[in-house]
C-alpha cells in the first residue's frame, strides 16, 4: 500500500488513489479503547506481567488514546516537539541536538525518588552512539537527566543491549546484555532511589511485553551510588528521544510514573498494544530552507518519487528516513509515496 505527497511551487497536497491509504491517516478502531485492562491475569498472583497491575499507587499513567496529548507533557531539548500521539500510540522521532526528552511536567511530585515504566517498540534504529530510545527521570529544564536506553553500538558487546546514561556525564558502568529486536514490544522499568538497597541508587529491568512473560522479581541492572556522578539528577520523568541526528524512532503504548505527590491511581495497562500502523510523513512531509527541501518520515517505509502522480515511480535511497534535495536541483513538481509491507 502507499500514500502520496505532492510538492509544487512551495505548496503541498495529499493525494489519494482508490484502494490506497493516505500516509498519516490511521483508521479509527474503537475497539482499542475497549480492551480489558487485566485480561487473563489474576491480580492476586505474584508473577503478573506487571508487578503493579491493579495496585493503587501515587502516580500518573497514559495510554495515549486521546485525540490530543496530555497538556502536562512538555518537550525539552534542541530536537523540539518530535512526538506525535495517534491511534493509541505516541510516536517518538526527535533527534537534533543532545539530549532530548518528553517530560511529564505536572508540579508537586518528588523530583529525586521516581520510578518509570513504559511499553516500547522500536520501529527504526540506526546503530551508533547518538541513536537513543528509552525512558528517563531526574530530568532538569536543560533536558539533562538519567536514562535507561535501547543501545546498538558496534564498539560494545553485545552490539544490541540496554544501558544507563547520565546525560553529558557518563554511561552506566555495565549493561544489560539482553539482545532486542525491532518491532517487538518491551517493558522497561527505571527507578532512582538513593541507596534504596544500601548501596545502589539507579535500578533497571526489561522484559517482553507479551502479557505472558512475568515481570522479573528483582532488578537486572544497577548503578552504585558510589560510582554515580554527583550531584544526583533531580527533575521530571518521561521519555528519552535520540540525539545528534541519530536515527531512532519508536512507539510507546503505555507510560506509568510513580512518585510521591502524585494522585492515587490504580495501575491499569491494556493486555495488547495497538496493531502496527503504516509509516507516515512527518510534519506535513515537506519542509523547506533557503538551501534545501527535505522530506521526512516515520516508520519502516521506503520512499519513492515521481514527476507525475501517475508514475513511473523511482526508489529513493535513504538510510535516515530523510530525503534532502538542494534548491538548485528542484523540479517543477515532484510526488512522493511511502511503500510498506502489510
């Protein structure tokens, strides 16, 4: 299937062919909001898919099912607001500058002892030090904080793993050597609690979000208080986007923040996240600068281009989900489509 975007003389149009979907248009599926929160789970059992499922906690949770994002979500960092809520998913694609976060900025909750849980699926990820995706806490207004990240870096073994990051100061001394794959849902949990167990301050764990795998009883990765850079991070909690133009696009279907000072809520996550959605053009698809015209997209689609809406179509080679055309090489008109497998 394919959607199409048209650019001509500084104008943009979307075009629809019978039987083909427009990129960025997601069919309404009201059943997504009706999925039982505790499907197949005895809340009294000890090996639940989420330890706090059904528990009353001081916290905030979001399943991103609303038409618009909760107004307490605030984008921090040079990457700007590269976060799109659509069809029960939050799509994360900010990447310029370092670091970038979307934080829950409601006032009054603890800024040092915090715990974050999120269900995340990496959609597109290019290996390298700058490519980052995950969760964060203790995030200041300068976007510096503590993070628990998906990592794909050839200088480390295994190449794909999970690791802590203290922005601008240090990577965690060890990593969680669980290999991860694109288009697979994972639960990530991160906690900062100074010397909670007598010696460690940062705690993390990861497990498959298949509603069958129980949450691990203990923390899988820790960062000792004695080895953690000081002063300890304080601030808000939220999601971590990529840095320095590293390509890392991911989706979030559930987010839970636990911290003193937040209202009492009952932990409630849907058993299944929304189905895979088609790729889409970002921000209308085409942006222009004095020197370049740029096409950006989210997801694992392949860009094709044509001088005419009827084709023929030519594959555009890009490993960055971005296609840049110098103004000096612009044509009178050009159409773009994203092709993807269903």
